[in-house]
């Protein structure tokens, strides 16, 4: 039945497999990120500022950074955590994206085109998405953290981590499928070429 569906609806079947793999990768990120935050807690990385790429001002006039991780504990607006928080997020995403690249290329799209070119375009897309998602956090991070912390106290911080990671994953999910359709090609020889 699945073979028939794949033959009749190749893009829909790819999207279904993409969806399943993407959710597995997101689950991995949701486990890794808080674990890495706990591993980095109390280290000097927490007290190391990581505020880069200013892109304007917030409503209250403060500088808005694409990556805004000042030193110290995370405040009610989800700001803080220093380099430790940034690394926890980026390591979790990077590990998940390496697994995602391999699984999507080999399982979803069964690509046989140049691995080097696919990696190059994947890395470019990953960097662009990371910057867009980082900039977008300025819109939703503060309200999510303040609400979650108001509801659940210190546990709310972990819940807010999960919600923001899900939002980042959703951004990646909707952007990566069309990108994968472009970079992962299966160049099967036709019957005439065989």
C-alpha cells in the first residue's frame, strides 16, 4: 500500500517521512538542550556575555541582538544564561541537524547527487535559518518566559526552553522541506541510459 502511495504521490509521501524524521530530531533537541544547560550550569560560561549582531532597538530602547545571551541567570524575559545558554541551544541544534541531514538525504529523498554540494547548501540554509530564528526570538521569547515563570516558577524556565525550541524547530521544519527538495536529488538513470 505504501509503495503504491509513494508512486502515486511522491512529494506527499516524502513530506510524511520528512515530518516523522523531523519530529524525531525535534524530540532529540528537546532532550539535549535542557541537559546541556544543566551540564553548563555553574560554569564560567554562564558568566560570559554573548550578545552579538545588534539589529535595532526593543520597545524600551535597549539594543536588540540576534543572539542575546548576557551573563548571569536567565531573567523573567528569558534573557541571560551567557555563552552557556547559547552553546546549549546551538550544540543541540547542530547535533540534531547532522542526524537530520543524514536521515533526510538517505531515507526521505534517497538522494544520490553530490554529497559535498548538498552539505554546502545545507550549511548555508542552516546558518540563514539560525539567524532568522535568532532575530525572531525578539518577538516571542520574553512573553513566553515571563508567562511560564509566572505560572510555574523555576520549572517555568525549562518549560519556556521547550516552547522556544519547538518554535525554532517549527521555523526550520517549514523552511527545510522545500530546501531539501532542491538540494537532495535522486538522479536515477532512465531506461534508455541503462
